C-alpha cells in the first residue's frame, strides 16, 4: 500500500494540512518581494523630490502636481503598491482564518503606509 505523506500542523481548532497553507505563504512571500522592489523605487523619488510617497500620492490625486514624467512613474508604483498591499491583506486573512491562534492579522480598516521601512 502506497500513500501520500501529509504534514500536519496541530492547532487548537484541530489539524491543518501544511499543503493548504504553503501556496498562500508562497504567494505572500512573492508579494512581499514585490513590495520590497517597489519601495526601493519609491524611495528614489522620495529622495529626489523631498516628500514621502504618501504625501506625493495625496497631492497627485488632488491635482496639486505637474505633469512630469517621473510623477506618472511614481504614481504607477504607488498604485501597484496599494494593490499588492490589498492582496497581502486578503491572503493574510486567509491564513488567519486557517490558523487563528498562530497568525494575527489586523482588520482591513488598518491602512498600510506606502513608505518603505
């Protein structure tokens, strides 16, 4: 008799197959790598123009900035950063639902800052 070995994680809710968690965890790591690259590019603009990406984004959305080519690139980085942050939140919630005792994830209303840490 041959069978597949399944690695299990014991939680207060019972046993969870690690294969259920692995794809979500891998995707989260990939998204965090993407954020790291985006943050590097955003820091470059922050240094060049002297204000944070959060401040830039707010000013851009309010029409307070010009049409410099850099600004279009910077806003694209900010938009992508925000989209990925939302995806991370969704996947983090998924992991929290699977492992509520092991993984804490803040409520969706908690904004993610765009500034690099």
